[in-house]
């Protein structure tokens, strides 16, 4: 039988808000598992003891932000609206049906001006500690990767700005080893970070005009900044649309728990942010044995840093950049005993120099190359000189290649992306 006109909106009922929340609701499980009273100890120094108006319960503020992230709410304004209308959210916060819930500006103000970065870090560490006590944390293998987050900024509202070029974290260490390598080969060490060593004889400068122009800028580079949000960066990669974004560089364990995260502008490369993420996660979790990352992190410095700490770096295969229609890269074989490179025609490329970037340069004999039958597949140099570079930290990269073929570490890299 068809029933019409179900409009019992004005009925008065006596209910307990607990009865309106399903027994298997996610927020019930969180409330039973987490003791939120620990938050009071962390925020107590940020409140006045005997002066001012009564505050909103700080646990409520943290719970509102938790609700926002759990249910993918796009803003605090929307979160405040949902909390006011949703009985489950009200129950989780401890608010009855008739009481007014906190305004979104109250939550925003507290997280901007009251709760410091140190406070948030302490809360983050406390949550991880609770996870570890429950036996779910497994930090022996750490998965590091970056995720871009679109900024709320229009790409048409942009400006160009010159900023100082940031020095590499390992610049001093690299220069010391470069100079040591040059001295071992009878070369004069570099005097400083800008000027090349003086040469006893004149030689042809093969530096391109583009490189010379860069050097004239004296350590400055031009970046595109958003007028609306100057802290973000212009992200362009492959077929992705140009957009202003941030990048969250995150370290997780194999169970998917976030151990550390560092947020940078979207135009900062993964390998540049690696040092900060790695240093923080290994300081907090010294039991880390293996670091799993994609091919973007397979650089000489990162390989040296990880393997130098008696840990293992497990990465994907990184295809070498070679000349189009040229010889395969593996046909140029490095001979460690004679410190030379053997070309595909079995001719030696002898050591020439070690440059500032840490690469040893091995060059061919132009007299031999001029008559080589496969010269067009080897070099397009007018001087008939083939140059092969090998980094002074190449041995550490080869250790990463070895780990890629080791079943234990190869299996770690195959852990589904959803888990890290």
C-alpha cells in the first residue's frame, strides 16, 4: 500500500545523541582507540592560567581538523558547516544537538597564531608513539616520495623574480673530494667556488654561450612566482598542465604510516628535498635499514649519503641519457686498473680532468677518432673528441644497482604505491 505525506518534522522526541551514532562508525573506533587528553599537556603552556575568556576546548579544535582530513572536506568553513549539521561529528566533539559548534575562524586563528610548529610536531610524534606501542609501526624500511598539491593560485597572475641560487647541501664535501681527486691525478685543486684553476697555457674554451650567460648572473636564477601565493612554485612535468603547487615530500613505513613530511614549493626537485626528509626520519628512527625511492632519487650524492650511513637504497632502473642513434651506454667500459674508458671500437679514452660537479672526464685521441668507422654513432664533435664522464661517487650508484637485483630489496620496491 502506497503511503504519502511523510512529514513528521515537528515531533518532539527525547533522545540521547549517542543513540544516533552507528555502533560501527569510524569515529566511534577512533574515540575508543585514542586518548585525546594527552593533547592538554602539549597545549597547556600556550594558554593563560588565570586571565582572559574561557577558550574553546583545544581537543575539539584538533578533532575538527581530523574530521576535515578523514572525510576529505575542502576547507575549514565547509568543515564547520558539516560539524554543525552532522550528529556523528557532534558526538565525536562532545557537543549536544542544540549547542553551537565552533566557528571556522576560531579553528583557523588557533592553528595560525596559537599552536606553533613545535606543538604540531609534538602531536605528530605522540601519534606515532601510540602506533608504535600498539605494534603497527615498522620503520626498518622507509619509503620516500613526493606528491604535488595544487595551490589555490591562478597561473595568469604571476611575476618573474631573481633569487640567489641555493647552495647544495653537500657542496663543501664534494669540493673537498674533487680537489683530493684532482691532486691524486696531478691536477691543481680549485681555489674557490667560482674561479677555475689557472692554466699554465692557453687553451680553447669550449664553454657554451648559454653556460657563460648563466655564470654572469653571479649566483642568481629567475623563478616564476605567484602574485596570490608567493610561497608556492610553478610545477611543470611531462604532460602535466602548468600550475602553481606545493610538494609534500613524505617518508612512510611499509604499513603506510607517515613517519616524516617536508613541504616545499612545487618546483623543488625530489632529490633536493631528500636530505631534510632523510635526516629527520633517521634521527627519529635510527633503526632504519633500507630506503626505498623512485629513480628521481638515484643521484650520486643520495647514494653516497645512504650507503655511507650503512643503509641500503633500493631504487628503480634509471635509463642513462645517450646520444640519439648512438652507441649503447654499456659499450663504454670503465677500466678501474688503468683508469680509462674503453670505447666500442676498443680504443682507450684517457683521464683528462675532474670538473667542479665531481665528474671525471675521459677523452679520446682525435687522431684515432677521425678515422673511426663508427664516429657518427659516437660523437658529433668538430674536434673528433669523445668525452665520457664518470662521477667520483659512481661506486655508490653501482651499489644501488646491486641492491636492485637483490631479491629482498627488489621485493621492497614492488610494495604497492597505495601502501606508501
